[in-house]
């Protein structure tokens, strides 16, 4: 690790870097992020980051203070100071990261640049962060400024307030002299953005800064209340529950009641995932090594799933929640599409491939609200494939403190298939039919887990409000909580508090119910709507979203058929 540390002297680490200098570094291919007004150049850390490089790439050129502090311990935050190359003064204005399409201008010190190049006016900085960093998006060119005025009284939100909305260079007039004809899908995107702009607080700096300030104050209060401290007695109870379920599986297996045995094995796996999730977020011991070992033992050795794959996937999900191009947790083409934007065959920055809206997708998406539950009950089989792909391709870190994770996980998978595949399915069950029934029941029983995982996001907004939206507002805009009585918390395993969890990922799940009340009060203070539904109502919301997108798919298909017919007729 010593070889990765910055060799910059303390005096240079404290030097003030301008916006143009930082833009130039990013243009040169450097990975530069802002944390607590410190400028960190983390090029050498990308290959070592236990959570993968993609989560870092999504905050390049941004103030990632809240994202970084939410995921990392104080020790890790202190260690990252070795990558500091300077500081910034004043409020940082985010760039659009290169992985999301941002474009940056090279910086040549002393090459005739005036002082104005480094100390831009507000208008120039808008141009730098938006027009240079954002790819063209003609969908929104025709939006009137007056239509985006805010209910909070902070003035009119100009077109350059959002990277999604902005597409003009600094020399182009904001007045829509020629309004392009929008397609149905473009109009839909425009309407969804307008809905969120009207529903949530203004994106102006004063409002967003106030939200961030109150969010950080709440975090300090949560620390003071001891809600980051794990109650290990709760995990003793969890362990007893796991042992009971697995013991009942073995008991009924010995008695020859294979279906019942499979039922209890599925319930055992269902419960294990909650602890693996806690360990993946360092929410148990808050020690990286201990929680990593716990996570691998629980997920890989006993569950047959890769915790490394999950962390690489899940960390990105927490940074770019519900973004169709970037969040792997909602990228399920050709089976599901929770946004009409998937009809455009978007390119996934996580999978580095185009999610083609092909003939299979055109059929499945039209019936996705009917296929939702049948497909999710088979979801565990897909997780096996993704886990092995991650491990065999070596997609996790191969250097640094996480170099051994891959081999530890592979040994865990060998162990899993030895006790489950060989010891139980092959050796303990006498015939093929009983084996099939056992395997299917044990896996189908875990289906509700996949419903719980998707429930908190599938019905929430997928609109991109741009680079000026604060981390807490984005998390609350894209995540819902599920209301349930306290005695059912063991069944939901903390997944019913996903909005709270997205704000403060390292809070132990047994403390999330107490934290929820504090978050609700915070939402009232900053006027951010807090999405809370019962389990049944939440499922209705998800199915309603899927049905809505399915109707849009049907409309698109009908339009394409009509155009094809008219074109054929015109050709004759």
C-alpha cells in the first residue's frame, strides 16, 4: 500500500486548485474527486478499491463527500488523505463524470489564459460544467424556462440547472425560437422530469446546500444516539434462527420429506441474505476484514452467491440509483423495463454493452407486469450465473487489501456445491424427480426476496435531474420504504427501510426502525416527500409502473407497424 500513497509534500497538498486546473487533470485522464474540499487524485487506487472502480468513476469531478463518508469508516477516510493533491475554495460546482458522457477541456498553464479562465463568472461556470461536460440532448431544447419555475420561491430554474436538460453551448440563446417536434417517448421523458421538478425542492444552490447541511447534522445526531453501534444480541438471535431453519432442513431430509426440507432450506437462504447485506456494508463489526470474512462465509460458503459480485454491483447502485444507463439493479432488458428509455437501446456503463431492445424484449416487456412474479421466483438461478462470471473473469480487485477475496470466494463456492449439490441433492435424495422438486422448492421459496429487493426502486423515479441535485435528495427521490409492523422485521431483514439505508448505508439494520423516525422528521424539515407504502400497496405501485411501461411498449410497437405500412405503401 505504501507504493500507492501520494508523494506530494504537505505544502502542495494544501495549495488551492482552480476549477480549470481540475478540469484539465480530468481531461488528461486522471481520476479526480472532491471530498471535504480536498482534491484527491485516485488513479492508482482504482485497481485496489474493494468495491470496484465503477463506483469511483461515477463521482469523478464531483463533490463526493456525502457518498464517500456514507460508505467508509473514519479510518478509511483518513487513509485516503494520502491521495490529496490540493484543496478548493468555496462551493464546488459539479462536473458530469466522463463515464456519464462528460467532456473536459485540457488545461495549459501559462499558455495565454487570462485570469478569467481560472476564475469564471457564474455563467461561464455553467457552461463549463454543463455544456462541456454534457452530451447533446435535443429532447429538452424546447422547454420554456417559465415552465420550470419552482414552488419554493427560489426563483426560476434555468435550463442549465440539469445535465439532463442542458444541451446548449454558452453561445446559444435559451429562447426556443424553433421548437422541435418531440416524439412520444421524448415527450414522456420531458414530462417525468417536469413532475419531479414540481414535486421536489428546487435545485438552486441555496436549497440544495441547506438539504446537505441538515443531512449532515442528522448524521452527527445519529452517531451521538449510538445508532451506528451494532447490537450483537440481535445477531445471536439471527444465528439461532438460521441454525433452526437449517436443522429443520436436515431433519426432514433424513425423514424423506424432501419438499418440506427444500422449503426450510429456501427460508434459510432467504434469511442469510440479510446478514450478507449487512456485512457487505460493514454494518456489523464496522471492521473491513471481519465483515468481509463474515460476508464471504455467509454468502459464498452457505449461500453459493458471490459477495464480491454483489458489492461491485451494489456500490454503483447506491451512487447512481435508478439511472437507466448506469444502475445495474434496474438494467434487466430483455425481461423488464421500468422506464420507456430502455426502448432506445441504451448503453450500460456498468456492463459496457448496449442493452438492445430486440424482438425478445419487445415481447416480454409488453407482458412484464404479468411475468414479474413468475420470473422473480427463479431469480436465484441467475445469481449463480452472475456470481461465477464475476469470479471466473476476475472482475474484482486483484491487488491491494482485497487481492485474496477472489480465491476465498472460489473456495467458498466449491464448498457450497460440495455440501449442497453433492452432499444433499445427489447423495441424500434417491431419484431424479425428488431432486428436481427439492431444488425447485428451495429456490422458489427465495422468490419473495427478489420482490423485496426490487420493491423499493422499481416504482420510483428514473428521471435524471442533473449534476446539481444533492445526494440525500436523489436517494429519497429514487427509493421508497415499506411499512410493516415491528414483529415482521425479521421477515423483511431491513430491506423495508431502503430509503433510510440509502441515506446512511452503514447503520446496522436492527437500528433502522429507530432511524426511520429521524429521517421522516428530516424530510418534513427540508420538504422532500418521503415515500412509504405498505407491502401490498408497494407491490401495486410496482406492478402499475410495469404495466404503464408495457402500455408504452405497445404504443411504440403500433407506431412502428404503422410507419412500416405507410412506408411500404409509399414505395408502391
